[in-house]
């Protein structure tokens, strides 16, 4: 993971461990100013779900994409975490423009949509068939601070789902997973960010088919056949029967 500090004269912070501690105390992995954070303010830990943010109980709330977080939150590349007046943009170390292309068959295109997770369109799901345009001329206007204008277009081309910035804003660049882009082939799970807007690509039709694991073949022999020689099994049965008969005779003679 890489953390950028937008609009701040601070170098990027690189993190490769499974846990990151953030606060103003000097023993933290990422140290912030005392005016911004408590001595121990939050932790980001990587597990099977991804990046999990946890606010230390004694610390003030923080914000993820302008939404308050009191205890925990799941993070993804492209999220902005705000602690006091410090804004931290999370990025994946991998450059999305260097990814190999993902070619999708025709039947996989009907299961693609954008899920708005932050911004004025939050909570809406925008279906995509052949193309989708967001901006003043599209079906979904993008409100930007200070009256800026931007237009995004998402469309299919030669089996790839492409994102293109038809009209850009210098103050609010288009980002995918935190990286600035102008044109990119999208993949499932990508997060598109523009100012306060966040859209996640939901595309089950683009994901590879799960590998089918065949069950283990049934044994060709019964358990008692492989437990020992067949005569040995029958000898045990006969011995048990003789013992049961002997016990019955003893009880009959006594009574």
C-alpha cells in the first residue's frame, strides 16, 4: 500500500506490513502532528477481507470518503482517510495502467454496473450495457466543488471495458484505485474516484469462472475388506457369537 497526502508537501508513505499504526506518538509507524491526531489514533490491518481500519477507543472519530467512522471500516484502494485536517489517499502499489488486458465475452457484458459508494449518488447502482456517461450531458450529473465540470464515459471496445475522461478538471483529477488516469481498461472491484464521488465496478460477468473441483472417487473396496484378510473378519464374528452363547448358557444354568 502507498499513502499519498493530497495538497500537502509531504512525501508518499510506503507500507508493506500486515498492520499500520497511525498517531502522533513517535512509536507509531506513520506519525502525524499532535494537532491532527491522538497519540494512538487508528490502525489499519490486512486480513482475508482486505484492509480493515480500526479507530482506537480513546481517539476522536475519523472520516473515510467524508463519512464518519467511530469504530471500524473496510478500506479499498482509492479511499481518502481524514484524521483532523490530514487527508490520506490510499493507493495500491501496482499501477493499474500496467495490468494485462481482460477480454470479456459477449454474454458477460450484461452483468456490469457501477455502485456509487460515496458522493451525491451514493447508494445508487448504475447499470451499464453498451456505454454509460456521467457528467452534464449524461444521465447522471457529476457535482464538483467550485463549479468544476467533468465528463466520464465507460464503454465496451474489443471485449474490454474502457473508462475515458471526456472532459477533465485540473483541480479534481480522475483516479482509479487512487492512481491518476485519463483512459483505462477497468476490471471487477476497481474504484473510480473523482472529487467526492466514488464508484465501484460490480462485474460478476467479467470474473473468471470458478474452478470445478471433482470430489474424491469412492473406494473400490469396503472398509472391512481393506481392514485385514477376509478370514480374519469372519473369525472375529464367530468368536463373538461363541462368547455370547457361552454367557447365555452360564446365566441359564445359574437361574
